[in-house]
């Protein structure tokens, strides 16, 4: 292995460590606790080393959001691949989405509520975000209904899921009703 390859591998390992540490800290204490100084202390590197990977917290949030989009897309695809029919796939998608938001609240927040400098629904949208949307579209497009643009339907369904996830997290929905909320959403919007 050349010196250059070794340095690239070490850089990639450091970058993964920075992101894993940021995620861990955010999940434990919230994103306000994630500062470059605290990250540098936790990973035992200097702040200049951290800045050689990310220009600041905003870029770290963006990188965590991209990781989260990849993980969410995989979770949705895994859940929907086991479902037997269109309605079952949509229900599995909704459960997987809401479960992801519940299990990874700081990552979900980075993806959809914090400014990570990412473009959505544009030409310059990062591939990870496009793929996460595609994971939703794969199951939702088939239940959009006649004459309804599948992309538009996916956006509306996604917005409803995001609303449930966000309101649930902030304690603005009755506890324990997530399954009924999800079933109502699927039953009313998923035309089969």
C-alpha cells in the first residue's frame, strides 16, 4: 500500500469517527451540544484536524443527514421488499419511516429540520437524498391513483409521515396512537 493510499484510508477513518461521534453526542444531548471543540476533544484530535474534514457544524450536520438518508432508504426498501401487495408495501413503508424517525431522532432532525446546507427537490440535490425519495416512490407510485402524478403523491404522503414523526417527537400527538394514525393515512391515501 502506498503512502497516499494509507493517508486516504486514515482520513476516511477519521471522517467516520467524527460523524459517529457527532451522531452519538446529538442523540445523547441534542445538536446544541455538538460543537467542533467538543468533537475534537472526544475524538482526541485538534480542531484544525476536524476543520480539515468539515468546515464547521453545518457541514457535519449535512454529512450526518446524507448518512441518514442512505440508512432510511435501506430500511424502507428492506421493509417493503417483504410485503405481499401494494397496500401492505405502503403500510410497511410507513412503519419503517416512522420507526427510523423514532429510533434516530437526532439523525432525523439533521435530515429534515436543521440546516445542513443540502438542496432538496433540485438538480443539485445529493444522490443520497434522491435515492431516499426514490425508495418512497417505489412503493407509493403504484398507489397514487389514476391521473395523479406519482412524484407529487409521494411528496404529499411523505409530508404526512413527516408531520406524524415531528408532532409525535414534540409530544403534540396522543401517545400510543401511531399505529392508528399510520393505518388511517395508508387507508385514506393509498388507493389500491
